[in-house]
């Protein structure tokens, strides 16, 4: 009986379908793509102002976290952005790193931002952006958070 079971198991496993190889033509997601979008976002802010840049890059359900406020989400985040006055301040940032999901549709970047006013007073801090890839292939941020206060 044991011989019969052993032969049966050998036949069963030897007849199973071989594992399929992952297609090599599918490009693996790269965090560098996402960091390039982050850099474009910063450049857009430098050129057109941070309010317009944030309006351009926020997802329709995006969330903005700011000190001493409840989270701004979706329409409230848009209202918050519309109310910002960026005429006397410029804001830029630089990614220090990040990662992207193996699915290629979600990732994050983090780094250091700098705000500069008309009098060249500078405030530096850290930021975190969580990004989502849209169906059209563009990246929009779904969460923006920052922390003030980097001293050198």
C-alpha cells in the first residue's frame, strides 16, 4: 500500500503544470521616476508659485497635513490651497529619497523644503509626499505633510 501511495504522489507532482516565468517585458517600477516628478513639482513651484503647483499636483482626494489644523482632504484641501497667498514667499524642495510599490502605482518621496520670503529670510523643514499613479500615467500626491525647523 505504501508503494502505491508513493507512486501516486510522484505521478501527481510530476504531472503538475510548471511555474510560469514572469514576463521580462514588464518594466519594473523605479523610484527615480517618482523623484523626477517630485523635482518637476518643485520646479513648477519655483516658476509659478507654490499655490499653483500644489493645485496642479494634488489628487482630487488629496490630503494636506499642517501644524495646528485638522487634516484638509479633497475639496477642503483645494479650498485651503486657493486661500494661500504665495506672492511674498517662494518655496522649493529637494527629494532625499523614497520608494515605490512593486505594483508601480503608489510611492512616496521625502526630503527638505525651503521657504524664502521677500527679505530673504529662510525657513527649512522636512516633507513627505505620498504619490498615486493615475490611469493616464500621471502622478498626483495623495498626502502632503511637512515639519518645520531644520537648523544648520
